[in-house]
C-alpha cells in the first residue's frame, strides 16, 4: 500500500534508557525585554527587539532545556496564515541560521541543540502539507539545524480499538488512511533526498496514526526505510493512557537502536515510563504557556504549583475597557485601585503589609475586572511566598512581580521560571510535583 525506498543510514548506537530525556522548547519568538522597568512600566526607547531582548536560555543562569524546536510554519507561515516571525525576522533567520539567530552558541548555552519540523498543526485543515520536500530540506540546511523532521499530516481522530471492529462496520475513516499514507510517502521522499544531497543534519521520520496498531504500522515502515530517530506526531490531544497504549503497541516492532521523540507532549509524571518504552526526547510549550493561559496553575514550584495574582493594567484589560466605555466603571477609580494593589503587594514583599490587607485591596479591584473569587488561591500564594525560595534568575531579580498576572513582560518571565522548575523536575524524576 505504501511505496518507499529502502535506504539505510549508518548504524547508530543503541539508546541508553538510563539517560535523562532531552527536552526541546518550541520557539514562538518568546523573549523578554531586559530594559523593562517594573515600577514605571516603561522600556528603553533605543530597544531593538531581536537584538536586545533575551531568550530563556540567555536570561536564566542555566538553559532550562536541551534544545529548541523551530517550525517552518512559524518562520514562513502557511496557507492558513502568517507565521510567528515578522518579515525582517524571517529574512534574518535565513541569513544567519538558527544558531546565530537564537544565540545558541553563546558561552552559557553551547550545548543547546536545534531541531526543525514543519509545524503540522498550522496546516491541519489543508488536504495535504503545503511544503514540497525540497523546500523543507532547504529550510533545515540553510537554518543549520542538528535535526530535521520529515513532513507529516496530522490525523484528526483516534480510536483505541479501531482494528478490533468487524469488517464493514465502523470502517476506518478514509481521511485517516490518506493522511497516514501521505506522511509515510513524504518520509520516504525526505530520506531519499537527504541521502542524495548528503545533508549534515540528522533526519527524523515523522509517523501518524489513529490507533496503537496503525502507529506500529507506520513505525515499521519508517524503520525499513532506514530511520533510527522517529517522531510520534498527532498525540497532543490524546489522554495519557492513550499515549501509553500507542507506545506499548509499537514495542513488538521497535528496534532496540531506534529512538523515539514525542511531538508536543509534556506529562512529567510519566516521563520515566515513556523512557522505558523507547522515548528519548520530547518538546512542549506547556510550562511557559501555563504561566498565563491556565486559570489556576501559573507558577511552578515543588511540591505544588501556585496561582498568579491578577492585577491587570486598566488600559490593557478588555473587560475593564468595555465597562469604562459603557459608563459602568469609573476610570479614575479603576486606576486608583490598580495603583493601590501594586503598592500593597510591594509593601508585603518588603515585610510591611499583612496578607489579609493585601487580599482586601485585591478583592476591591477584582470587583471591577474578575468575576471569579480567587481569594483562597491568592492567600495560599502570598502565605507561601514561593519566589523567596527559588534560586532562578527571574525570581531573584523580580521578587513578588514574578507572581503578578500582568502584562507580557511579567507573564513571560514567569513562564521562564516555569521552564526552570520543569527542567529541575525532569532531571530529578522522583521528586514530587503536580504540574
């Protein structure tokens, strides 16, 4: 059913299951402005974002990941829209390559790796991947990546028992079969082109499936082509038990020298189990994004995380602005309460304000912007003072500002802290955690 070239790469060493799993951080232009003043809320007028702002591996004392993952869709965009990069950033990326562009070879981060993929979720609604195989190879080569993932097409569905149904009843969705076929054929073409062009990066074959059996079929096909590093795609929306079922279902065909990468999956409490099933690396933005997208877990800490304290900027909060324009809220009162909250929090951090008095002013302001009662979570955060116990550069420099849910500069720095805490978690897998 699937046509592929049986090409063999040079033998690779067997995977050491005892090594710490490698964590790649997907890039979405996540950096912070070191000139930002948290008291005045102002930044340097001479600031140039790409030149002056800092990535997490530059801001923190030690890089919180083993490498970065950059998607072609993020740099170039896809048929469904523009990418994460501006035109100027895109041109600079292609001119400099990923290592110089992201400053991966600076003194503190020489060990960082660079992996590239196509960013399949960016074109998930298209009939097929929008990039030609030669274009993808050009992206990896000109970008000077260490690893490059073959083009794949996400399968929009999963059925744990798909192959156990009776013939003719609950037949496999033909679109699933079509997307798997495209993914396998592109992998064969990708490897053939990689070998003929003598590319320097290590090729990673992507697989897609809709069940443990179908994933195993894809894995077997790519191993026969010669791939020994394989990325398991389409598992982001799956439950942990389904991911484990997929990995367990591939064990009968998985060669001992084959390495697996999980695309977009975190699950820190299951990393040891994933490792036993052949996974040596994974990528995820979850630690950073939970800093400002989760309603409860915003600040990672051991043994339990904390909720960030919402003190929105009056001029930057859509709910406040709508109500001010509608005449439901007095703008002067909103600015006054915003200022009182910030002052009370800073006095608390300096030891001259009680928890209860801070909670009181926070609730006064929350009546204007937040319908949810978060007083209990705020009290827990304030009483624990987790930023006082963290040695990362973000917490040392920001103090209580790191737990304020307020603007991109604070929120993203809290995300950098989360990456630091997450890194500690995965390098000490037996330590307790709940994030």
